[in-house]
């Protein structure tokens, strides 16, 4: 059989070749590492490579040769964001020297599940430092350890964040797939900006144990992949209850769904899908996204869905006036971070910098020169440290209840219930905030690209292009909590009918392929 092109290769493509003996997992690791080394000096998408990756691949090849495989991820190289702890020779730092050399008591639950399923964690992906919870003036994809990640669709492309590295490595086949985290936008935004499928699971579907936290009420872990099927395979592996994370006890089913099982071209037949028009804002620059979104309505109808337009959020005005609508100013998130980051540091069995709480982290960051302070401030941390509410006190619960209302009945759940809908659709650039505050799921799929004539706009630092020609964008599906199986089914059908990912190649593509290492 022919060798798959690693720019496009799906997990099924790779499994077919592995099963046929056309190539091995060792070959895959060698090819992906070579591809990383080829473009990482430009894109800075990977912080470090697992020195044990080849040995792990060899042992998984040996298992396969003995006739046993562990499932869809057996022998498949993936990258995880550098905030998902692994107990191995790799670090887990959220991109900061503050955590360099810190050793967790075990793998994070997510890493343990991936390893048990036979995935090869080939490296740690770069990110927006501290998952974009430090500065009011930093950039997507910058860390002190990893430098500035850039997207592959335009020179100096803002990769979005905070799962910037996972987005970039998936988009050009530096790995088979990647796993990132989201508080508000950190999977969905880089997925859409890198022409990927992404799943931001309901809070509680995926364990956060030993993942560097922002907020236990909003953090969640999910895949960024080139196809919906690949995302579904990964979600089935990483989802599930965990005694180390009590939010997972809310999972309403005993058996985790086989999310890929319903991935077919007919998935939208009979679906009732609404459009919350009052949440869709038209700007001076986002015209191509709005045009493509409106054009997609006919696709949904052709695929058998009923579209309810103007299925508006019932209390959008209340949401917009609510203090928690931005996660960097949300008092619940701030109070969570103060408690959760201290807990993370104190979980470490080795903690070289001796940091145990937020104030010590602020002191370290302000005085350790590579952390780029004051050029990149610590305003978000100072705001969290100065809050007069504490996780668990009366004011915290008042704010939390308000947050759950504005993220559910006032917005997503309110529209789903009022109009008796199965799902909602919205441009991905607008989807994250509403779903963040009450832990609702989002699935994003590619929807198109900005035209070649788009004006090039730089960020305020002049270090990244924030909008330009060929920039990808996506379409998001919203549903009820823990309705990922339904959303994946709908997204698979839309993806099969449109296949927008294939319409525009990145400007930078690694040349190295399997044939070069075999």
C-alpha cells in the first residue's frame, strides 16, 4: 500500500499502514520528529521532544507483532500541551521557568489514559504562557521557555491560543493529533485559526488532575485534530470519571460513548438546529466569516437538518452586563486560580523553585529575567491576588450561581429549550465565552479562509499578523452538557459534505515524509 502523506494522514490511515506492516511506529516517530525539527525553528510549536519516544514506539511495535493492539491510538504519535503533566523525562511547565524541573507524583489522568491506550506522547507543545492567564499584554503562543509560536497559514500568523502549539502541530502534520486545554477559547480558537476540528468537552467529561490549572469551574481537556473522526477517537480515550477530580462525577453515563461510531455523512438527518442571531456580531473585518456562516445554512438543509433562525439567547443583555463574561476579569475564575495553582505546586514531589502560592509565583516572575517582566506584565495575577472573595465563601457561591445562569438559561440552554432544539451553530470566533462559564461543550469544524486580498493587520507589538490572507476560520456547534456524541455526529456530517480543510494548504509544509526515514 502507498505511504500516507503526513500532512493529511488520519489515524485510520496510520493504523492501516501499521496493521499491514508497511511502516512501524518507530518509523512514524522518526518521521514526525524530523518534521518537527525541520520547521520548529520558524514556528516554535514544540517545547520539547520525549527522549523515550523511540523506545516507547518500539515496545508498541513489539506488542503489535505479538498480535495485540490496544485500540485506535496504538502506536500513534501525539503531542500534548505543556500543561498536561507526564511523569517521564519531559517537563510540565505551562511554558514558564517557574515549573522547570518540577516533578508530579504521577502522570496526569489524561496522560495516563493516552499512554494506556497506546498513544506515544512524542513531545510537549508550546502554548500561551500559563494558558493565557498571566498578562494583559502578552501574545497568543508566547512562552519564556518555548518562544513565540506562529501559525502555518501566513508568515508570522497569530496561531491563536492558548493551545497554540497543539493547533500548529496538528495543522501541518508534525504529529498525528494533539491534545490541549480550554478555559475560554483555548481549544476552539486555535482549532478554527489552524483549520482544524476541535472538541471543547463539557467541564467534567475529562479529568483535570495534574493539569496546570486556571479554574476548576471552567477548565477542560480536549483534542485538536485534522478530522472529526480523529477527535472522536481521542475523546473516547480521555473521557471518564476520576476520583482525583470530583467534577467528573457529574458524567451522566456509566460507559463512555464510542464517539466515532456515529461519525458518518448522514448524521444531520432530522436534526433541529438553531442560530442565536443576537449573539452573532458583525465587525469591520469579519465579513468573510459571516458570509461563509450564512452560506452554510443551505448545506445543513441539504443534509436533512431543520434550521431555526433567530433562535436567540433569551437574556443576552444580562450576560453582556455580567462581570464574569470575560475570564480574565471573572471573580470566580480568579478565586479558583488562587486556590488551584497553589494546590498544583503543592502536589509536586520535587519543586526546585520552592513556589507554593500565587504571590510567590508573582515574585518569581517579576524577578527572573527570562520571564520577560515587565515587558509582559502580571496584571491578571495581580487582579486575582487582590480579590476579596475566596473559593467556597458566600460571595463565591453567589457569583458562581450567577455564572451558571448566564452560561445556561440566559444563553445556550435557554435557546435550546425555548426553541426545542438539538444544537445551535455560531461562528467559532464568537462561540467560546458563552460556553465557558457554565461548562458547556463546543465542537468546531473548518468553515473557510479569509480571501487572498485581506489586509495584513499586525498585533500591537508588531510581532504577529493578527489577521491576513488565507487565515482559516470555523463553525461551532453548541449542545447541552455531555451531549458530545450528538455534536460529533452533526460535525462529522458537515465535515464530510464540505471538507473545507482541503481547500487551502499552509504556506509552510514540512518536506520530510515516511519514505525519508524508512
